[in-house]
């Protein structure tokens, strides 16, 4: 279980994550526009950066947690030890329990077995994303923290990666800024983050079938605050359809 209590993260004097509270006991999606704090939140939960407040993983404070191998992430900071993909797999087999056979099998499944012997800096952006995703999944973790696991990945491969995310891990957070990704996880719950504040959860189905209107609506499945303005996600065709958003960045253009 991931529990966030009055969580704040600062870069210098700038507050990036603002008083977040949540308890996550399943796999959920975290959506937000670029610069909203999605990756920062994930880095704090993964123990990569410092924070104020509390982050508990299975009841243990992250800042005091060591060698907790049932948690996996695709964050680049987790895989800086190896120069090549093969080196990284070898190292993380030893220190984290990555299954090298499963790793190879997964890459074969999507036609990327040729990247194993390449150095990380020789990979395309999409190849790096997939290799990091598969490294996180091939340790068969309990908890997953995946930052933009579909970015620069083509549609066919996205469906395969989504299937793996559904298969591996019992709980965790999948971060994306793309609304279309939600369609691959219609039975999940969705959180949204704007300007460092967390909103939700709402069911993926309610999210996908909602419209966005400016202001508060008592019938809303979720209300968020963006740039000092409130927006309601309501059922039906009352406003701008979520399915037409593509990215949550477009919410800034709704209404006045």
C-alpha cells in the first residue's frame, strides 16, 4: 500500500507538490498536463528525491526504507549503473531479482531483442522507454511506479506493454499525460494532478464518458482547480468531451 500524508516537495523555494493526501491499494492511473508534478510525485514515492510530510510503503516511511525489492520503477535514475542494456540486466538480476529470461522474452515479443547488447545512449527514446518498462516489470514486483511508460511507443507496442502492466504488480501508479491511455485501463481508477495538487479518484469509465465545464457542478464526478479556476467533470455532453482532450494540457483553453 502507498500512503501519502500531507506530502510536499520543493525544488529550492518552489513548492512543486502541495499537501497531497492519498491511500493507494491497487494499480491506478495518474494524469496531468506537462509540468503538473506527476514525475516529481513519482520520484518522491520512489525515494529518489527528498520530501516533507510522509510517504509510507506498506507502512514503512520511504525516507527510511532500504532494499525494498518488491517495488519497481522505470525511472531513469534507477538504471544508471550499466552502460549497456545487457550490463544493466546482469546487475539488476543480482541486486533486484530481475529475471533475465523474462526480460529477453518480453523484448522478443515486441521485436526488440536487438537492443540488448546496445549501450543506453545508442537507443532511440522509444527503445529506452520500453527497455526501462521491461526492466521494472521483469522483477515481478508487488508495487509498480511507472513514469510515462507509453511515451514515444507506437500503438501496437502500447497494447502489449499495457497487457504486461495489467499482468505484473498488484498495486502502484502509472503516470501519463495522454487521455487516450486511459482507454487501455478502463477498469482502473484515475487520479489527476494540476499544479502540484492531487484530485480523485474517479473511475476510468466515468472519466472517459465525462464532459468538462468551467465552475462547480453538484452532479460532477470530480471537480478540480486549475489556475485559480474550477472545472467539473460531469456525465454526458454538457461541455467539452474528455475524449476530445487528447492531453489534459487543453483544459487551460476551456471556458473563459
